[in-house]
C-alpha cells in the first residue's frame, strides 16, 4: 500500500487534494525516477506533477500555489456537494427548500473530501 493509499484509507476518502513533487530537480545525474514516471504516477493519483529545486530555486512557487489551488478547488466542490445534499434532504421530506410540498426522492449521500498535508 502506498503512502497516498494509506492517507485515503485513513480519511475514508476516494480522493484528497494532492500534488506530486519531484524534489532536487537540479541533480539530474543522480536522478532515480524519470519525469515520465512521475507524470504517470500523478495521473494515476489524479493530481498535478511538478519537478522542483530549492537550490536553484526552480518551481518552488508553482508547487506552493499548486497545493493551494488543489485545496481551494476541493473546498469549493465540498460546498457544492453540501448544497446539493441540503436540496436533496428537502426533496426527500416532500418539502422543497421554500417550504412547499413536492414529490419525495431518495437521498444518495457522498463522503466529503478533506485535505491531508504530508
């Protein structure tokens, strides 16, 4: 089980906001993982991939903004899901959000995602 899978299991989520960073990008001669391998892993995880070097500094700001954007996008999706659940709860009781009677519908609740910084 990978570290990312462990985070998902611990949070009981299907996905959490994440980015994958290949560090020490300035040390090309000591490279162990290719850029293509990093990009493929990020694709499987459903996140963005960056190669960064604090020494040069290369893409340090992009990494920081990348994780901020991932968290903000997840929070916005969470707010939309909560609003949708609220609307569905009103529908299941037969009363719409304006207090009017309507037809009943079943509710499908989804787990809300959270952010875990590793």
